[in-house]
């Protein structure tokens, strides 16, 4: 059924700068696009477009601006440090590159890949190509861009940073008193009241006179860091811009009013869009998702409003992270930095390896290791178990998720971990301790999800065994690390002492 589709498919179209109509409402979401007209009106000089975690042609403000500036060298930088810190995310990006290269080649262009530290790579590329401008997407948080401009200018070019085509430019949705929102629901209401800028069509690129040398599309450091996991995770990944649009089409075809409840069932893989990894590596923009979903709503499809609300959580996280860039390291509510908890150790290792003896937690940890993803509700339960039942520092969990998730996003990961730990903005209260067994009975009543990942002989269990490092202990029925009631009481007692 083609009920929710509109005519858009990613591809090449002649470029017209789009500046969304002034919202005439309370919120101006579209400031971000206004700069595009002004950028680079100078003579046709080769420019570099750095595809910085935005691995698409559609709705790519940096690419649109670069295309206006002159012949474009499309560049991807594979940073070994990034591969070591976030191997699954690096694998996910590497897997998207062939599709991006193919899309560029369809219009005579190509992807130039360079491995190394971004500052050094950009300097070398500017020297090699004689480019006078570099267009790239803003870092998250903005602060990560500090050294970049100096490196680019030192090599003789200018750096132009562009917004990432999130729903809203960061810092543009503000409270009545002009401050950023700290609570999601009013943020959502304000966002919903305004209009979201239209996505930009893919630009037609003009070609440079010659092409600089390129490394291959492979990312050896990511492959090494993923070790045995690479091949297993790869089977669960559908990479590339066109695959992301296919997934969106399929999701909108099956979306209905049950989305809000179905999304909590871990064994129901069709319940949600499964697009968080595509969003994280920029194969599709949040704005494109928004407008496609709105179009579906206009055709009478149910569930859209709930879906848009989920999507807005991503922008909320990015907005918070931008305002508090150390959110991945320190508690947003600073008093929580003194909360007593343990660091890394054998219990954290058992949690990482899916051997806590709590079936839903272990199933989730295995799912993440073997596929690079974990169902959202199970993420909440596995995270809560670590910080509350085991009383282990939330940063131990955040770091592991950052290594294993193909949809790793610094802002979403930090906000959600702080939400679970009770120390973040709009956080779940610490005394709300999920009971993983009760949650399992409610959301996995037929054991489908747990059996898939834990039952010897099941496909998920086999995938996990194939991906796990050889040093890991594969124990299908480990003894519980702690009795759930005792763990809960221990956490509540610690909380009561902390509050005194
Ligand atoms: C401890 C913890 C860590 C997490 N770390 C990440 C992370 O690193 N990267 C990441 O993308 N998501 C993270 N999430 C949020 C969420 O689990 C995933 O985005 C989710 O599994 C998306 O699946 P989907 O695309 O099928 O969701 P859908 O239901 O289709 O939702 C659509 C989109 O909304 C956004 N979204 C939904 N829920 C959230 C949320 N709670 N926070 C932020 N955005 C949301 C995602 O971009 C998602 O793709 C984390 C959640 C928890 C509890």
C-alpha cells in the first residue's frame, strides 16, 4: 500500500536554495538555513565538503553551500581515534560509504576518503587540492569545532560550518524567559507549535579539474576494534542513504495508532522505525523524517503524533548536550556527583558480557553486542539494573554503550543514561527502580525476546556466541549477581542516606 508516500526519493535534482517561510509563530526554527545564500558567492574555486557524520546527499546544508561555492571535493575522514572509542558506530559509518560513493558517482563525482586526525587530514587536503574553502556540519557540541577553524585557516582556506538539519537549530526553542528547556514536555509543545524547516534537495555538483588521491572505503581500525563482531553486526545492518529511505517507506506503510504501545515490545521489530542508526550517521535527516511523517498524517495515518514526539527526544538531547557539553562525564545535577557508587569491576564485566543472571538484562546486552542495537525499553532496564541494582557508576554503562551501539550518539546516550541514573534534567526519580522480572512479564510475556537471545540453539544466542571475544564466558544460566529485592532495597537505602 502506498498510502503514506510522497514523491520524494533521494537523488540528484537541480538545486534551488530553500529558505523556509518565516514561521510567524513564537519560534524561529529556520535561522540555520538563512546563511546558505550568503556563503561563498566568490568565483568558482574548488571547495571541500567534509561529510562529517552526514553521509547523504539529501538535506545536507553543508553540501548545498559547497555546491554553490564551486567544484566540490566530497571528503570523508576516518579518524583512528574515533574507531577506537566508538567501534560499532565507526563500522556503521564505514558500511554506509559504498552507497554514498555510488550516489556521487552517478553524477560523475566521487568520494575521497582519508584516514587520520581531522585537523591533519584537512590541512593536507587543502594543500593537495588548492581548495580555498571547507564546508562541514557543525560538531556536537559546537565546542568540538574550536581547533578546527585554526587548522583550516592555517592551511590557507576558510571553514564554513553548517547546521545538521535536525528538527530545530540548537538553542532556537526557548522558554518564555529566553532560556533553554530543561523538561521535555514543554520543549515538545514549543517545538510542535512552530514549523520545521523544509528539507533541502540534493544539489547538482560541479566537478574539480582533478581528483586528489583517496584511501580505500574500508576502515581498518574499526574492523580491528570490532574483531569477531564485525561480520555478525554487519548482518544486522542495512547501510546507506537509499536503504534508510526504504526503511522509512516501509515504516510509514505499517505505522498505525498502535505505535505508542507496540514500541515497548522488544520482540516486535516492526513496531518502530529502526532508523536511529541511520539518523546517527546522517543517512537521513530528522527534518526529512518529520515531513514524511506529517505527510502520512495528512493521509489519515495514525500513530504519527507519537512518533514525532519520540523523534523530538533526539533534538531535546542535542539541545541539552550543546548547552552542557560535559554531560557525558559529569552529572547534570551537580549534587549527584557525590552519590556513592562503585566503579568498573567484575560485576560490570558480567553485565557487559550478558551474565548478570537477570534474563531480560542479559538478553539486551547480548542483543547490543551482536547487532549494535538494543531495544529502547530494554536499554532502560539494562541501564537501570547497572546503576541501581548493582550501584555502579552510570559512566561505566555509558562508555560500554558508546563502544557497542551502531546508533551511538553522544547526546542521546548521555541524556538517557543520566535520565536512568536520576541525575539528569527531567530524569526518572532515583527511587523509581525498574524490576527487570516484572518488566519482562509485562513486555516479553511470551519469552520471545529472551528466548531468542538466551536459549541455546536460538539464532540470537548463536549470533552472540559468534560475535563474543573468545575470552568471554558463555553462560546461558548464570547465577544472579544480586537478589532483585535486596538490590532494590540497597539502592533505596543508599538514596535515603544521600538525601539526609
Ligand atoms: C541508556 C540509553 C542509551 C541510549 N543511547 C542512544 C544513543 O546513543 N543513540 C540513539 O540514537 N538513541 C539512544 N537511546 C534512545 C533509543 O533507545 C534509541 O534511539 C531507539 O532504540 C531508537 O529505535 P528506533 O529508531 O526504532 O525508534 P523509533 O521509535 O522509531 O523512534 C524514532 C526516533 O526517535 C528518536 N528517539 C526515540 N527515543 C529516543 C530517546 N529516548 N532518546 C533520544 N532519541 C530518541 C530516535 O532518533 C529514533 O530513531 C538510548 C536510550 C537509553 C535508555
